C-alpha cells in the first residue's frame, strides 16, 4: 500500500501554523516510516496547488493521500474536482485539520489519521 503525506500551510503566513515546527512534523512521520513520502505545499487550494495534486495523482499507484492542513470538509470540497479529473478516488484522500496545534499535537493528529485509515481498510 503506497501512502503519502502532504502538509499545507496557508502560505506559511497564517498564524494558525505558527505554533508548530512543520519540518519536525514531517520529519517525525518520515523517520517512523509511517508513509512512503512526505511533502509540503504552501497553498494547495491555489491554481498551482491543483496542478501539483494533478501531477501527483498521475501516479496511479497511490493508495492513500493524507493531507494535513485545514478543515477536512473544506479540503474535500476544494480538491474534489482535481481528484476526479485526475481519476483519483476521493475515498483515498484522508484529511486532518492541524491548525492552531503544537508540533506534538499535529504529529499525534496525523498519526491518528493514518492509524484510522489503515483500520478502515
Ligand atoms: S488548502 Fe487549506 S491549508 Fe492549504 S492553503 Fe488552502 S486553506 Fe490553507
């Protein structure tokens, strides 16, 4: 099962992400080998974010994409069209809101999401 994690951080300027070290969040998840790759994007809901997702989705081997950023319902709405156009099943997108969290809280929230997605399979 191939899994990837994206962090999206509202351009890095939003106060909601100031309480955490985003690189340490990614480092922890990759050091523990909980996913096959990690990445960060400053603004997935911008046009170039759609392009980034479409390029990533062209890898049809991806079984799960975790996106940590804003509200899961917002994510589902914003990325639905791109996923559909790319032929990526939106059911393989797992979202978690990490705004206003500390580094450890964000790590724990992402780990919970990954654990939950595996137990749903
Ligand atoms: S997708 Fe969400 S977290 Fe990313 S820039 Fe847009 S509003 Fe911010």
